[in-house]
């Protein structure tokens, strides 16, 4: 029940925030803050759960902390089937944490229709949390759509100068890939129906679907593309720079921090386990797309003069590592991918907040108009420097652990891929330090009378800094949470020895 | 004392944290005390650890583990520190020389408005460098390795309002990162084959797994060498070091002379068992060192910026260390690392004192006659340059460099050639180092110095003068670490020739630059001479080459693809849809007769087609 409560709190909080706008324009953000905080209070108890056998279907390993099913539309085999394992738990925690951060960081940014704004934030969060816990494919698709529409509205209504184009692009990319996902889910369900005579959307039942290799191959592509668009993987990434750049700060934080992770989550949870043989077949191609993303994103990041756009392309680069790690599919690379997802969520969210803070103060995102900001804003400079070096993979911070493990794991599978991906370590340094130079270093372009980071902003930033240092110096708790999940995943894919002996 | 080992890197880290968190709000006196004090305290603890370690009749290396960093899929590196004679020697140098440089900086940087930021970065550097040399596994070593690289970047670009400094800093970071990435690949390779990155077990396993000359250890060694040449500024990645002189002079002394740039030497020495399995890679180390030392010495002859001369001499001297490692003279390499740390720190701090008194003048041709006016820097330079040149018997540099050259001579068939190259480099070294001394401190005064600096700068200079002389009698406690080097004869023709070369070089410098009895202008002014001088001055046009082959193409690709070519496909699709929409939209005229006419035309067409088929 706790999972349903979690999602409901966010849904209901969103509605109340919208209504509260009519009473007092200051209330919606408080409603949001309080509802997310309540949701956050539910989380610690989840970390105490142990995997329990009784709840676990025979087909999967003993990695589920919670499994809960309520009949919904029994005629079509649709149920509210939700579950939580270590991977979902980490992703939900990241979502709630960044949700809190997003609300606090946009505390004074939104004047226009604040209640509706908060409603959209909350519903996006609810959708994302739903995606991370849904184990019925129909329910999963429902949440998948729920998280996208409010995000579209956030960009379309509260976005920057080019919001119309960006939001429409975002909408088209996500809707087309969503349609692909829907078609693939239905194809999978019908194929399973044809084999077993049972109509079901249950993840666990579909894991056992005995598909013919051809069907599996084509349906897998549908899942793969839908999730890779979200990730975003090369060459489906072009919605992201526009969406990110135009979105208001809070939406950028949610987009980069958590929405992209739903793509990676989908690949790990669904694409590979549902179609292991087909996944093996395309693994080299998938890793190649990952490498292309790493390098291409990094080169484009270096070319940008818009700070937010630079960070957006750096996301393409960083998420390329995740894609590689997933398709290398071994313990090192998958642990690395999960770590990279969390660390990238924190570091990039922080960089988007910094971009937002810069825009709020300087009314521009153009780095050619910046320079020498350290002089007027040393605290902001010192903090930006931290996230810049986190982003370029400095050991001791979480991003390094992620990238290093991904590369180390991939090396065992495919050496050329590893070598080219490792070039990303160099190109990352090029664009990251360039961004630092263009904004905070160099000669001050003008006499600036701007406010440095205040207590609210610093406390939010320090939270994220502590998080990254913790992940970098003591990542073991995260590994321990994910480990049983990986054990379960291996069990699902062990029928494909052609992949790797080293699983 | 064993339990205190982990405190050594923690102390400067605490110094960093206090100053980072206090964000420049501490009084300067506090900053000085915390900044220099944390390193000083670390030096005292190192001394205590060292005394206890060396007092044992048969010192036993030991490991102190703080905790397991991560434990994933059989990969289990720890925050573990390993103490043996090699790491002890490195710790001595880092904390000892480091403390002197911190003390010096309390005065040198006193008027800087970012005084606290300076010490924060310096402390972080010392901490990272200590982690690098104490790490018992290659992942932790990599943490220190990247950490010192970061601090190097931060301190080169310390005066960040000047964009040129920022560029130099970024260059240093990116160029060394190229090496670091090679090294990371080396780690992946080693882990994939040996299943661990813990250095001691790994070396043992390597010996059991591979035969001498096998491919895998050779590739692994070459990748590690890639990391080493980046950090230690050797061919082909040495181009960042001269630009790194943009940082404050104490930074150049600490990071870009005494400690960080020797990390590559340390890395190869630490993994020497691996290199012994890969003779081809080891030979590459020797050749890289030899070529670099000659190239850099030629460039040093032509430079006019006092710090850049020293920078090239650093590259050159590290070349000697690589040569030593390459010929298996492990102890000699580490010995030279230590003496070089003394005399090069001395030279940089001396240069700092000159620059300080001459209001940031760097050009040696605008200096002159400073011998009497700045006695402490003069004696520092005299002693430092003598040690750098390897003046026989009374300087530390002689003992370490002599050892390297003699070992090179004894190295098989290639030996005499390696020796000859090194000896030629030694001749050049003596010439360029005394060129500097004669131009700056003798002759007529060209710029009037202000008052010499105070005690905080003088004391470190005097101490380092002492070390630059007596350092040659120290015995680095690394006998248990390395296999025994081949014995060399101290005496005989080779020995005396090797010893005479520095004297000859100093004589030549004296005749050219002070007595002016040899006029080299016809040579340097000839067409060929000018070309060679320019070529050497630009450090063999390497910057130009990299700019042409790497930097410009990368910038060009980035610039032409700024708008993301992939997006054209999607926008093109959108445009096509819009175009078709407009095209078909034009048929929607709203006129009934137009619709009727087209309908009729269509009907005719359909009938015509049908008739054709029937």
C-alpha cells in the first residue's frame, strides 16, 4: 500500500496546489513542498525492507522488497501491479529528492499561474514515481504518458523565448516514441496471448512469454527505441537540447535529473529481460550508439555558447555511458550505469540550477556575455567549479565511480567500444573547463552588481555536493541495494550464454 | 606510529576543508597557520614514521586500510595506504619540501586578495599527492593522480581574471588527461587479466601469469607509460608544462618541479615488476627520457623567461629519471627525483625571490648584476644551478645524475649510446643553467630591485641550499623495493669524463656569456642559426603541430556542427510535412466548380487506367 500512497500523495498534492492558487498565490509552492516532504518521510522505512520470498513470483530472483496487486480490468488481464526492488527504490528516492530540490530552487522564479505550475511539477513527479514502480505494462504505459503531458505544459507555458518550438518538439518525440511503446506492448501481449491463451499485461507473466525469435526481435526494437529516445541516445537526442534550454529551471532539473533516467530504467527493467536473445543481438549496435552519444554530445557541448545548451549536450554525452554500461550487461558495468544515473542526476540538476540562477541574475544564458563572474559571485563560482569537476569525472565524486565501472565492465566485453568511450573522458574535460572559463573566469565583462548565492541556494547546493562526495567515497550502500536486483536480472538472462561468460 | 600513516594525507585535507568552507573569511594569520601548519605537522609525523620505520634492522612494508572503497563483481579496492622505502622517500619530499614552499608562500602571496584560496588549493594538492604515493592500489593512486591534476589546473589558473592563465590551466588539464585516459585503459587491461588492482598482489600475479616479453604486459606498460608521460611532461605530452608557469611561482616550485611532475617516475618505479616483464616497453621509457631530455635542453638554451628556462630544465631532468628507469637504474631514478626536488624547488623559489624584488619581471635580459643586491637569491641560484648542472663532488645533482649515466653506460649494447646522449644533455644543462646565472646575476644592472624579501622567504631558500648540497650523501631507503642494479665502476675513464662534462659546460657558458671571449652571434645570426634557434625556442614546433593536427580540427568540427546536423533530419521531416500540407492546402479553394472539375478529371484518369489494364 505504501507505494500507492506515495504516488497518491503526489497526485493529490498537485491538485490541492492548483486549487490553492485561488486562495493565495503563495500557497501552491508550500503545498508542493509539504506533499513532497511527506512523500520523502515514507522513504526511510523502505530502505529497511528485506527481500521476502513469499511475495516473489517463482520466475524471478528474490529481489523484490514489495509486490502489490489490485485487480483493475480483469477482462484484459490488467491490474494495478506495483513493486519495489533496490533499483526502483533508488530511482524513487532520487525522484523525490530532486523533486524537493526543484520546488525549492524555483521558489521565487514563477509568477505566472503558480498553482498550475506546481500541479504540473507534482504530476510529473507522480508519473515518474509510477513509472519506477509499475509492473503491469498497461499501468506502466499510463504513468509513462502521465509524466510527459505535464512536462510538455511546463515547457510550453513557463518556458523561455523559444518555448513553442521546443515544447512541440518534445511533445512529438515523446508521443511518437510513446506510440511505438504502446504498439510494442500490445504486440507483446497479443503474441503472449497467442502462445498461452492468457490475456495479461503482467511483467512477470510476460517474462515467460515464449516468443518466436522474429517477433521478439521486432517487438524489442519498439521498446528499445522508445526508451532510447527518452535516454536520450544518439541519434534521437535532438529534442533534449531544445527542451532543456527552453524549460524553466525546475523543469530542467526534473528532465535531466529523473526523466532521462526512466529511459535507462526501461532498458534495464524491460527491454533486456523481456527479450534477452534479441538484446544480445543488438548489444554491439546499442553500445555503438552509446559511444556515438558520448563523443557527439561532448563535441556539441563544446560548440555551444548557451550555458544551458552546453549542459544539455553534456547530458547526451553522460547518458551515452549509461547506454554502453547497460548493454555490456555485467555486474561492473550495470552497477556503474546505476551509479552514473544517480550521480548525473545530482550533478546535472545542480548545473541546471546554476544556469537558472545565472539567467535570473544576468537575464541571459549566453556565455559570450559572461566571464569573470567569480569576482562578483565567488560563492557561486566555487560551487559551480565543484559540479563542473564532478561532471568531468573527478575521482572522489560519484560520476567517476559510475563512468569508471562502466568502462571497466565494458572492457571485458568489447575493447574498441571501451577505448572510444574513454575518449569521452578527454572531451568532457574540454567542454566542462571551457564552460567554467567562459562564465566565472577571465576578465569581468562589466561592472556587475549581482547577488551571490544566498543561504537557500547554498543549502540546496551543499546537499547535492555532499551527495556526490558520499557516492564518490563510499558508494557501497548503493551497490548493496542494487546487487540483489542484478542477481535477479542475471537469472532472467542466463539463458543467453552467448552474451557473456562473466555474468 | 603505524596507525598514524593515514593521518598524513588527512591533515592537509583538513586544512583545505577549513579554508574552502570558510570561503576567505578567516584572518590571514589563521590562513597561514592552517595552510603551512597542516603541512608542517604532516612533515613531523612523516619524520616520526620514517624514524621508526628505518630503525628496524630489516624494515617491513605494511598496509593501513581505512575502509573498503567499493566491492563490486570481484573488484575490491580499498582506501589503503602502503608504506615502504619508496613511499616513505616520496612522503619525505612532499611534506618536507612542501612545508618549505608553504612557508615561503606565506610571504610571497601575502598581498594577494585570494590568499586563503591559494592555501586551500595548495593543501588539497599536498593531500592528493600523498594519497598518490601512499595508495596500495591503482584506483586509489588514480584518485590521487587526478586530484593533483585538478589542483595543478586550479593553481595554474589561480589568477583567473587573466584569460591567458585560464587557457594555460585548461591546456595542462586536457593534455595530462590524454595521458590519464591511456593509464585508465591500462588499469582496465590489468584488471581484466589479473582480477585485481592492488599493487603488491598484482605484481606477484603478473610474474606468475606472464612470461617476459608477452604482449599483454607490454601493452599494459605502454598505457601506464602514457599516463606517466602526461603527468611528468615527457615526449609527446610535455607541451603543457612551460605554459603552466602562468601559475604563482611557489606553485611552479611545488607542483611543477618538486612533486607532481615526478609522479610519472613514481608510477613506473612502483610498477617496475610489470616493466621488467616488458623489455620493449622499458626500452621505450629510456628512449622517451633520452629524447625528451635533449629536446628540452636545447629549448632551455634559447628561452628568455626565467621561469620557462626552469620549466624546460625540469622536463629535461625528468627525462634523466625516465632514462634511469628505462635502463633499470630504479634507485638512481628515485635518487635523482629527490635531489631534483631539492635543487629545482630551490631554483624556482630563488626565481620567485628575484621576480618578487623586480616587480614581476620575468625576462632575464632585463635583469643583470643582481649578485650583490640580492645575495640570498644569488647564492640560491649558484648552488641550485651547480646542482642542476651536476658540478662534481660538492653538489647533490652530481651524485644522482652521475649514477644514472654510469648505469646507462653499463646497459648492454645500447649503453654507450644512451650514455652519450645523456652526457650531451648534461653538457647542454651546464651551459643553459649558467647562462641564466651569468646573465641575471652578473654584468650590469638593468632593473633596480626593491628590498630583498623577508625571512619567511629566505629561510626556505637557505634550507634548500643546504639540501641541494648535502642531498647527494643521503641514501634513499629503496634497496628492498627494487631489484639490485648492475654494479658500476666509480673510477676509470667513463667516470671521469662524466664528471668533467658539467665543468666543461660551465666553462663554455662562462666564456660565452660572461667573459664573452667566444662570440656566438655569427652562428646564431646566420640563416640556419636563426631557423634552428626559432625551432628550438618553440620547443621543436610541437605546440604548432598539435594546434594544427588536433586543436583546430576539433574546434572546426565543433563549430560547423554547432546546430547539430542530426537535427536537420528531424526539422527536414517537419518542413516536408509543412510543405506537403501547403501544397495540398492550395487545392482547397472553396470553389464548387474547381472541385467538380478535379473530380471529373480524376474520374477520367481512373477509367483510363482501368481500361489500360483490362
